[in-house]
C-alpha cells in the first residue's frame, strides 16, 4: 500500500488538524463537495457506499458540522462577517470592500476578508472555513463561474449554512446562486456604452475580455455586441486575457500584433484591463484618442487620473458594498425568494474617446 493509500490513524489526524473543512472530508472520501455535504447535513439521500466513505473520512479528520448550526442558533452574539472576493488588490474589489467595511463598522461588526484569486475550489474552501468560524454572514463579491459543478458544490455549502440561520448576500452572481444579490446591470451598461461610441462616429471595434467562464464577461461582451447590432455594426475582434492590468496589456499587444487594420475604438471589459491596454497602445506609438479610442467599465478611482482620463461605465462601487452587507443582515423575507437589488451603470465620456480618425 502506498503512502497516499495508507490512512493515518484517527488520533494522528485529530492532533494535526485544528479544523477539518468539508472540502478536506470530500477529498479524503474521494467524493464531490456536494456529496459530502448531503451526507453530513442530511439534505438528501446518498448511495450507502458513498455515505459510509464520507462518514469514515469525517471521523478520521474530526469534522464536526453540528457545531456550526449550534453556534448560529445564537448568531446575534457573533459579530463577524466573512467577505470573499476574487482579488482585493484589484481596485474594483477594494472599492466594494471599503463600502462593506464602512457599513460593518457602523454596526460594530468585524470583517474577515479573503481573496480567492478566481479559483472556484479555493472559494468553496473559504466558505467552508467561514462556516466553521461561525460567521454571522458570508458575502461573495465578484462574478460567478459558468460551471455547473461549482454551482452544485457552492449550493451544498451554503444551503445548510442558511438553513441554520446564516446570512448570505452576493455581488454579480445572478445566475449562479439562489441568495440575495446586488446585481450591477452589466449587459445594459455595456449596450449603452456601445450606442454612445457609435454616436461618436465609430464603426470598427475590438473588445478585450476576461476569462470566458465568468458571468460578468459574458454579460458585458453580450451587451456590447447587442448595442452595436442595433446600428447594424458587427463586433469585430475579441481578445481574451486575464482580468488584470497585465492581462489588458497582453491582450492589447496581441491585438496590435495581428496584422489586421486597427479598429478605431477598443473596449476593455474592466477599467483595470483598460489601464494595461493604454500602456500597450502608447508603447506602440499610438495616441489615445487621436489614433484609437479606448473605453472601460466600472469607474475605479484611478481612471479619472489617467492621461487621458478613461471613458467608462460608472458603477457606485462603495455604495454597492454598503448595500450588500445591508441586504445580508435584513430579516429573511419568509417566502424563500431571493431579493435582487439592481444597480444601473452610467456612461461617462472622458478624454480617452473621441471622433474616429478621418481617412
């Protein structure tokens, strides 16, 4: 038997593990997170051999799911709110987190903040850890993943947490989770931006997008395409990159190296990507907006200080953070229906866009 196959003795496991997460139990039992949660929380029937593997793994690791439910019965005494975002170093998430923290301070609540770096499995592990910490509420900030396995696993974590009295609210996850949501109107905002850019005279476009599995990317790209289609204009080239400054830079470099005629306007689906794209355009000797216009989305504070300042779709990011924690701490509706607070974006024209170059 290999070392991987040989289980450690129960007393060794318990001594070496301060807290066993549901994710650890699932990996030990070689089952999905959803299956492990169903067995340990009794939310659905599971095949007997799988149930036995999960219960054995839970015993080996000292996993105690009932402690969470017991603590939440007295949740009024718990002053901790857990916030999981994609990357707090991104100004978009930092602005929303600042709103959460401001509103939490007014309520004498402590915020635990974690970055999942757009890794679905890491995000689920963090939710499991916050459950173990008996957080009063869990806030998920950022785009959901277009991944049915992730959705099932996250539902398996959140369902027993909410059933035991925990509160959950999210930002930008309208299709993924059945919880209260602060939903920026990404699709409508991108469509409005496209119409505005067409109104400036642009007819050729390229889009720099993030990872295609994120719902925010799908909504903003889809909305921009729809806005152009209203005037009979095709979308043009789409280049995917990371949702970062470096991702925007690399995507813009790829666009420039294609050898095709340069579009008159480039739309980056986030301001952070647009910052990187601006650097790449300048390195190539292009002037913005004289040679090519550039637009983003979000209105993070940095873009107002760029030269030229960035045209974008402005979202009230700090207010969104204040709203999501307020939504989480409201009394449940009692109907079982999720509440959705829709946030409209406003197109803000700045110096990075202008009329297309003549000729």
